[in-house]
């Protein structure tokens, strides 16, 4: 049996295999920011298809006050910012559990990369560092606002447990709010939340410690974390490993390795394009994962351009990471794991065209290439 189908644990949570569905925006929310029925169907299909651990698309810890009027069939985000949503989310977790899979909720705040038109006010961030892509300039948060945001995240963690989720993942990557605090590129504060590595880690450390108070020691607390921003002056892997040690000591149980912010999206797209042409360029964050595994003693999840089963197997067998995470392949083939378990080890049908992600803010998430003939691309040595 492939090592990909061996069981593994995060805190007290045991998964049936090493496959993780990595979070992506689905756009399947309702007018009150709860999960639509279609979202339950999507997660149910993934669970039925054999995914060991499903990470939801990011649920907001603070909803927009002036989001455009809800239109049926149009994409809408979800939130976990109010106790009134707990029962709605519990229906989602129950649907996944009946298939034997596990599900954790990713919680997020867009921070500096937020849209002031949708938000109804300026984006917030640790510092006034304008976004070079959008041109938007965030408003620096006061210490009181930071402390209030810590409580928002922690209460969201509590709600996930009460809703039946098997754990929670903080989104600490891709230039969103937690990432803004961790990175020296976006955090130039001179108070207790900026400057030294320990100070820039303080925001997430306070979230984790407060979340532990509300959820207990046995509830898996995870983070998706940039290990390289891929911008000059940004977070790099050596410091990311030090940050990882700090937050693991605070109570984090598992880290999903990722990288890049909106201003380095072009570089990530180039990595992705190389991975589609050369099997040896898949798992393009693996050097970051190797460094992280040497620095911390918690399970590591690796995401990034994996399409070939033998590559995924090598990641786990060679201890590059403990779990492999996929997003786009599961949009294309929600039953991918069942196919692999049945012995079909062909490369994923996902063409990495990214149409699913590009259109997710126009139409709810779906694959646009499934069923079309796949273009031939020579996989080099």
C-alpha cells in the first residue's frame, strides 16, 4: 500500500490518508454570509471521493458592512463572525463526517489586500504600506484594534469547534492580515507588534493562546503560513522557520507551507507554468517545507502544483512533508483519491489553466476544462 494511504494525526485528529484539500475561494455563501446548500454538496463530494482532510475556503472573521446586494447564483463569501451561523455550519460538518472524512475551517481577514469598495472603508493592516498592484493604501491599526482583532479570530476558532469542525486553520499567508503582521515588508511598526521577529509574531501568538483558552488543548489549531513572500524585503525562509518555532511553542499543531503575496503573483504563476511542463518542477514549495520540517516538530502540509501521484508519494516517503495538499485538481476531479486508491495513478486531469480561480469572483467555483481533451505536454526527465 502506498504511504499516501497510511493514517496520520494532527493533535488528537486522525486522518484516513495523507491527502488534504487546500482552501480556495468557492463563492458559495448566502445573503447572511452562511454556507449555501451548494457548498455542502461540494464538500460532501470531496468527502465521498476519499479526501482525508478538507480545508474550507476562508471564512471571514469580520464581514463587510456594505457588500453588494446578494443575487441568487452570484458568488458570495462566507463568515464565522457570529454565533447565529454555528448551526448552519454544523450541517456542513455533519455531511462530511458521514463519509468518514475530516474537515477544518480556514478563517481569514484580507488585511492590506482587502477591497475598500467592498469593505466600505479603507483596508486595515499593521502599517501604511500601499499595495503596488491595487494601489490601495491600508490604514494602520491601533493597538486597541489589534487586540479586538485577536478576540475576533479567537472567537471564530471557538465557533468552529461548536459547529463540529475537526480543527481550524488560520490563514497566515498570501498577503492577508496575519501575513501582513509576520512580514517585514508589510509590518514596519515600532511598537510591540513590529520590528523584531518576536514582535511581528505577537499578533498570531496572541490569537493562538486566546483560542487555546476557548477551545482546549485537544482541538487542532493549524496555520497556513508564508515561508517566503518572494518580494524584496519580505519574509524569507530562515526567518519563517524562526516564526514557526515561536507559534508552535504558543500552541500551533500543524503548518501548511505556502508562499507569495499579491505583488509576487507573477512569480508564482511562473512556478506553476514550469510545473505543468516538467514533473520535476512540481511541489514547487518543497525546499521551504524541508527547511520547516528541520525547524519544528509538528506535522507539515505541502501545497503547490502537484499533479503526478509519484511526486506526491515521494513528498511523504522522503519526509519532505507529512501531508500533500491539492486545490485545483479536486475542483476538476473530486473523486481523485478514489481513483488513485483503485490503482489508477495517471496524472491529474487538471490542466492548471486557472480558469476556475479567475472566474470564482464572477461565478461560484467549478472546473471549466473537465471533459475537454487535454493538451499534450511533454514531461521532461
